[in-house]
């Protein structure tokens, strides 16, 4: 029973994570954390009961595991008054005088927010761990990838349906912002753009893989007959090509400049890396590239007017964002080693907001995940966390180049990492649970399939 419970439970968690406003609600984070913890416990108990080793030993990911563990310990130390008083945030010295309450003397300016941030980090780590272990079986990993791709297509289809009926709602609530932009169940168009961008990468690679296999299996047939056969294979076109069309259409209608740009870079990179290993699939690759270019061109002409207009108006928002980045870097300079507390940007930034930033609007995110990490964790902690993720991404890149069977899975994880990594430079999509949980699952799948089953464990 538990053998099926854990994989289906993980799959359900990943699929539903974007449903309540992209996962951008405190109660949703708590529910996801509980589900992920229960699944990890259930999997560990089942492994112990059957006396079997983990499919992916810890030694395979020892370095990133140690780095993430170190960051988790540091976050706990930030949230509790256990470090020397000289390490405490200097603002705590002002609190008793200003509010007539005793200061807590912690590194974090908001320990509660810091512990909530730890809960989310551990949730994403748990999703990665389960995905890593379960996806060592290639058929399970392939099933996970397909389900994630189709789930993203379903969210895109829901958003397209709302857009077709001019419905400015999120679920059953009226939109408070981003009228005219497709956001599906997300509040923010940029976060949804990252989400459907991952779907574009997944479905493109799955489509390319199917085309390559089809052409290889019929290499003795004239290419024209092979093409006719592929066009007539309606089942695969419905499974991959149609969903790809939907998610790309949804991406354009988000009108997210950075989301579109990062997705396009990731898709072209994925295509180039896939074709670099194909010797007999050149024609299939060219057909795939032609289809991709036609789709991109068509939808830009038909539905991309607003997106192109936003590209033309890039200067108006860029200046404000740059001023926010400069103010954030000033804050980082005051908390170089200890940080202000993981997840406390909203608490610390108002003290650094100056006249260069408009008085309208609330900046509760830096719109740059890396800067927020540097401010919250301090430079050493942020470098450790970023390095842990980069280590795993490199494993996926190596697998995408070296593997023969199953290489599409590490390639998907690598290309998606490029997408979310680029978008994180100018936005906060990775700070949305729906995006972060989906990405964690894909990264786990990619790492699990980054080496051949013929290789012995280190």
C-alpha cells in the first residue's frame, strides 16, 4: 500500500501546489510542508521495513546535502537567541526603547518569518529527496515528467479558457491586479510565466524525443513517408504537440517579458543540446525546429502585441527595479556575514527605501532571489545554498551530455534550471510554492537519471 502511496502522494502534491493562488498563501505552505513531511516519513519507514537501501545513496549528493544542512542549521541559529549578543541584529537594541518591550536578541529581525522560511526550504528539500529516490527507476521518472508537463498544460488550458471569456478572475475571486494578463490560478503573471515556461521546456523535449525515435525506427523509409506517418500519429501529437501549443500560447498571454525571454533561451538551449547528440535524427530535428519557429512566430503575431509593447516600454520599470537593487545591496553591506534573517526582506527593506523609489506600492520582494538570499542569509550562507543547487544542476548537465537512454530527463532538469535561474535575476517566481515545488521535483528527477544504471555507486 505504502509503495504506491508515496509516489502518488508526491505526484499529487506537485500537481496541486499551484492551485491555491500559485501556492502563495501561508496555509498552503503549511499544508504542503505537512504532506511532504508525511511522505518522507512514510518512505523512510517503508525503506527500513523492507531493509532496502535508498536507490540513490547519500554519497551521490553528499556535497549539496551538507551545504543545505549547514544552511538549515544557520537559519535556526538566526531565529533563536543562542549566539553571542554582538551577533544580534542591532535593531533589537532599539525595540525596547521604542516599543517598551524586551528585545529578543536574535540575528533575525523577524524570527517567526525566518522559521517559516526554513519550513518552506525543508519542504522543497523533501520534495527533491523523494523525487530523487523514486525517479531512479527510469519508468517512474518518465511518468513523473509527463504528468508534470500535462499538469502545467491543464493550468494553461484553464487560463486560456478564462482569457477566452474575458474573465478577470482567479478561481472564484476577482483579480486585484494584472487585468488583461493571463495568470490562471496565480496572482502574479511573472510567476505563472515561469510555471508555463517549465511546461514549454518539458513538452518540447518530450516531443523532440518522440520525433527522434519515430524517425530512427523508420530510417529505411523515404523521409517524405516518415513525415506523413508522423503527421498521422494523432495520439502523440495530442499528448505532446497540442499541450506545447497551449502552454506557449499561455506564456505569450502572460505578457511577461522576462518570463518569455528566459523560456525562449531555455527552449533553444534544450533543442541545441538534444540535437548535439543526434546523428540520425537531423531531419526530425529540423522539423521540430521549424515547428517551434512557426509556433513562436504565429503566436507573437496573433497574440503578442501587448508583450511587444511591454518590451518597448522596458525603461520605465527597469529604473525602479535598479533603484530597488541598489537599496538592497546597501542593506546587504550592513549584514554581510550574519544576514538580516532568512525571509525578512519585507521587514528590513523599508529602512533602506529612499526617494529614488516611488512612494506608491509595497516592495515585499526584491524581484531578485539572489539578492534576497544574500540579505537574509548573509554572503556565506547564500553562497552555500546557491552552490548546493548549482552542484545538482551540473550533475544534470553532465547526464544530459553523457547518457544515452533516459538523457531527456536530466536535459529537462538542466534546461528548466536555466529558465528559473535566469528569471530569478529579475523576479521572485522561485519564491512561489507552486513553482518551487514543481522545480524541486524536476531537479530530483534529473539528478536521479544523470548517470547510467550500469555505473556502480561511489
